[in-house]
């Protein structure tokens, strides 16, 4: 059991994150280039949407990551609240900016997709509106945490907001089924896949690239947070003084 929590200490997690980051950046770059090649060059033209559909190779992975990162952020925040874990709260804070970026990217590429497909940049569609709410939750989490001077009180307040906001994630995911919406249904679901194999492969490769990028970005950010919060400890002083 002790081995499970070995890396729960910030001073042990810090060097582990440092060892993982270079490989993750390399994987993100290689997978991203290969995924874009598959999506923009190898994948066939869509019979209904033409070339405009190719935005999905960025839009869909970004949308998936926006929801997954929020769940991860809320999960870490919950662990921080229940077990009073400093590292868990730090991880929640580290994930929030990346989640906000993914949500903004999903909304922006969705608008680029919507203009040629629906004839408008934005509609108050259930899927789009709930995704916009997700962006507000990310921004609210960061703003609330930054507004409270005491870090531990900020962790608790922002953590509670993150947990309350989890209810929005299933609303985003199931909104197409629950309401009459312009947004098309999922092309990949437990019931099957409704896209050509080259499109599917390109989508999955891009999703892996986004995974690698988001994890690398979060680990880099949590290392900075650890240094800032643990600056009074001896190990941080030794780390900063090391060549």
C-alpha cells in the first residue's frame, strides 16, 4: 500500500514528472504530424460535407479532451478534499488551464465547422451551450482559486466548484440524444463506427497526440506549482541551486 502513495509526496513526484515530460512532448509532436497527414491528406473527402469536415481531426479530439480533463481535474480536486492531499490539489490546478484551452479550441473549431455546414458561426444549440458552460467552469475554477489568498482555502473552494460542475459533463455528452439539436450525433460510439477507416485511424492518432500534449503540459505546470508552493522546503532550495 505504501508503494501506491510513494509518489504522492511532491518531492518524489517532481523528478518523476520531469522524466516523463520529454517523451510525452516527442510523442505529441510525432503523433500530431502523423495524425494531420492522415486527416488532411490520406482521408477521403466526405460525401456530404466535402473538405470542410477535416476540421474534425482537431475539433473532436479537443472536445473529448475538454470533458476528460474536467473529470480528471474534479477527480484530483475530490482527492485533495477527502485526503487533504497537497499534490492532488496541485494537479487539479495544473489541469485547469489546459482544459480551458481544449474547450476554447473545441468551440472555435466548432464555429469554423458550423459556418459552411450550418450557415452560421454559432447557434444556441444544447451541445454548444453546454460546452460554453464548461469553459466558464474552467475559468471560474481558476478565478476563484486566484481570488483567495490562502492556498489551502483556495484549494477547497475551487475543488467544491469543480465537483459541482461535473454534472455538466454528461449533459454535454448526451445533449445530442436528449434534445433536438443541430449538432450531429457521435460517429464513434459503443453501437458502432459511422466513418471510413482512414478517417477513424486519423481521428484516433490525433486523439493520442492530444492526450500526450495535455499530459505533458499538465506535468510541466504542476512542477512549477510544486516549486512555488514548496519553496520554503530544503529540497526545493537544493533543486533550484543545482546546475
